[in-house]
C-alpha cells in the first residue's frame, strides 16, 4: 500500500469515526435541549393558567392541550412530567405522542388538577431538521477538508515521487551519478543527501570492482594461455610415458582453471547486469537449434529427445544470455542422463520445461543452483548457477523438481 493511500485511508477512517461520534452526541444533546425547552413552555402555561384562575375563576380546557378541573380535596400528587400517547380522532385514530405535565394547585380555597400537554411531533420534526442540517454541514466540512488535505499531501509528495522514480531506474552499469530534486522539506532533503552519498560510494566501489575483475580476468587468462601453449609444444617432443601423463594432466588442469575463470567472469557480468535485454527471444526456436547442435551427443548416449510445443515461450532478454541459458540446460540434461535415456521438452505460453532421466541424487530446489554444487567431478558446479543468475536478472523464475525424471521449469514473473 502506498504511503499517501495509507494516510488518506487513516484520515478517512478518523473522519468517519469523528462524524459518527459527533452525530450521536449532537442527537442526545439536541434531544435534551428540546425536552428542557418543552418543560419550560409547559411551566409557563401553568403560570398563565394560575393567573387566569385567580382573576376569573374560569377553567380553560382545550383538549388535548389543556385540561383543568376542580377537585374537592387535596391530593398528594406531585408535579410530574411524562410521555403519553393519545389517539387523534381527526387523523383516522392516529396515535400521537405528547409530553404531559400534571400538578395540583390551590387558589382561593379551591383545588384544581391541571394537565398540560405538548405534542412531541413538533420537537421531533425540529430535531430531525436540525440533525439533517448539522449532519450535512459536518459531512460537507469533513469532505472538503479530506479532499483539500489529500490534494495538499499529493503536492507535498510530488518531489518525493519523482526522486523515488529516479532511484528505481538508477543503474550502476550506466556510469552516471544519481541526482535528486531539492524540496522545501528538511527531512526529504536529508534523505536525498544520504542516498546520493550512498549511491556515489556504491557506484565508485562498483566501478573499482568491475575494473579489477576485468583486469584480473585478463591477467589470469594470459599466463594460462602461455602455459597451455608451452605444454602443447612440449607434447610435440619425445617424452617418456610418465612425463607425457604429467604434462597432459597439467594441461587438463589449466584448461579447467581457464574455464572456471571464464565462468566466474561471466557470473560477475550477469550479476552486474552488463547484458542488456534488447530482444524478444523465442525459446522454442532456440531449443530446436540446440537439439540439432547436440545431436551427436544425443547419439553417443542413445538419448531420445521429445518436444511438446503448445505455444511459443517468448521472453525479452539478451540473445547471448538466452542461448547460454538453453545451452547450459541441455548440457546438464545430457551430462546427468543415463545411457538409453530420454529428454522431454514442454513449451507453452507460460513456461519452458526440460526434463531428463537420470540417477537419483540428494539435490533440492534450494541447493541445485548453488555455486560449486557438483553432480560429478568433471563439472565446475557453475552451469546451473549461471542459469539461475540469468533468470533472476531477466524477470524469470526457475525451479527444480524430481520424481521419475529431473525437471527444470522456467516461468516469467511478468504476467502475460
């Protein structure tokens, strides 16, 4: 979840909670105010009636608002407020709610029972109108505040988003410095400065390491070539059997060392992303080409190759790396196969799968791609490590499974 989205979501939840609490609180406060106001009105009416009874002695009766009747004797009735329901005969016997105030008063030795009522519908209507008005005003205020705050936050974070985009597309292989936009926010400027210093240090280290690797590979390869050339010249001379074996063994060791050096250099270049993915490569086309290229090796071990092509598996990748990837997978399938074995290829839009028969082993999906993990003494243990690195640097996933056959399956991380 994006940072701004999270801020807006939390702000929205806070506004919703605040609006809910404010609305409920306002409802009860408003209800209390209206009830107190209604009670004051009824008490004022009682005072007016007392004044009228004292002056004229007439008992006013307006049903159901005012009921006054004489009483022969005093009662213990205390002034009382309560809600009652009365049928309104004029409105098809509709039941109406009233706030009733009842009391007993004494005027000129005469007792009167007074019942004063006020319709609750008027209060309810007023309460509803005020609540709707209050709710609309509060909701409008919060809504405007939310969108204004969202707009302001987006403006504040614009430079941050641009800098983040620059960091995401930054590459050490480009040999360019990272330049970030300045902002008027102190924390962002401090972060930018720290990132610029860090990337510059890493870029310098990367270039130094790259230069060292290239120089080291060149310097190592040159004496190896010279040693191999000298040993080949020595083999042309007449040697006894023991000396011949020693020279041959030395040559094989130097060839292995030269191959190992080349593989390590290649791994470094892949890790440093020095191969640009500039072409959409057809894996079915490469596989067909490699089947023809390795045909003599298949015949040597009497290996049967089966290819099931449903749909082409095409990936944007460096063509040289794609060929190396397929080459290493085929080499592995041949090297670790059995005589009279088989290789099965399954290719569709979503995956490239190569399976081969072979002896059981203790390797797993976690260990088979590790560097210097060898299935036999003749291997460097770097072939599948190179395959793994090629996949990881080109948005591909590769997994190893084994049951009756050993399978390597490549998937694209990018949904098609």
